[in-house]
C-alpha cells in the first residue's frame, strides 16, 4: 500500500450507502483502515469518513474518478485529503495568549496537524510574547471607522499566507457579516462560556452571582449570528461555592484551551460535518 487518505462524504440518506462506498474501495484495491458513518433521521442526511490506503501510485486518481461518478449519483458533497497533512492555519489574538499558545505547543509536539502561517492581532501587546515562535506577526488595528479596511487587510493576509483555517484564539473583535460569509466554514472561535449561557460582558461574574456549579467553554464555527454558530466541542468542569470569580476565570482559561484544541484538531483531521446548523463530529 502506497498512501493513506481520508474520504469525507455527506448526502441524502438512503439504503445501501455504506455498501456502495465499500464496494468502490474494493474495486480499486483500496484497504479501509477506519470507517465512521452516521445517518441523521431528522435531517435525513448521511455522513461518512473513511481512512483508506491505496495499492499503487495511480490508484488515487482512479478512486477520485469513481467518486465523481458516485458522488453525482448520490447528490453528495465529498472530498479526499491526504491523512496527516498539516492544515495551514492563521491565528487571531487580542490581549490573551493562552489559547494560541495551547495550539502552538500542540502543533510543535506533533499532536495537532496544523501549520501555523502567522499571528494576526488588533493590538501589539503580545508581539514580544509570541516572538520565540518565529512566526509572521501582523498588527491590524480595528476601529469602528476603519473596520472594513481592517477586514480587507485580514482577507489579504489569509490569501498571502494561503491559510485554509482561521482560528479566533481569544480575538475580541466581531467579524462582519461579509467576513463571515467569505470565510464560512473556515473560522473557529472559542467562547468563554458553556453556550447557550451567560453571554456578553463578565460571564464569570454573572455565573458567580447565579451560584453555578459547572463552568465551561465552547468552540464553534463563526457565523453572522454572534456566538450562535454550529457548536464543535464543549469542555466543562464542576465547581462549588468556594470558587471566586478569579477562580472561575483561571479554570475557564484551561477549559478554553482544551475546547479550542479539540475543535481545531477535529477540523484539521476532517472529522466535522455541518448538519443544518449543527455539527456531526466523528471520534478518531
């Protein structure tokens, strides 16, 4: 076997889909290393993720040609990616560095299959803190009067760095509807709350005032509806009456890093499917 690839597919559900995918792989001598499928009875959509290896150098082209035919027959959305290929990822930060550092450290250790293409910030506060990563630093100030100009610069950076994914790693700016539309399905945000929940300013203080017993963080795709995008992962931790707002904030930082890491990893490993405002996220 020459190479390992990931096939992802979604289409209207029907009988025999798993068999047809397995038959296609068999016909081209491909070995299915791992397989995950799900049929949603509510949306009547079928989702599949197959990891497969090919018998020779030309097999991938033959599989892609066969998938063109099958995909058309099934009215499917599908793609094939090389397993382990690092996804070019642009990080956006403001004045907090914990989430970005979590991703950078995981990428350096080989735990996260991304290649960070640079760091964008609307402040220069963290520039020195990130210098040791030796990554391009882009300072793009954002003001109400020049928001469109700042976003135009962001789009150009995405193109210049050939970034496939944008991660808002505690980037405290709201993207415009146009930006959300242009980058649809390619922007992940971390929210410092277990959504839906305490939104807006000082969420931990709101939680403290209500005497909550669980706090959390939510990683989701960005849409024009603020903090209403499809949820990818959530991380929570039990607390008790002894926790002050500062204790909650400290715990929240750890949860934010965990949730964002899991979300970016799932996206980079092609394990996420959008499903009518929600997500299907396959385990590895």
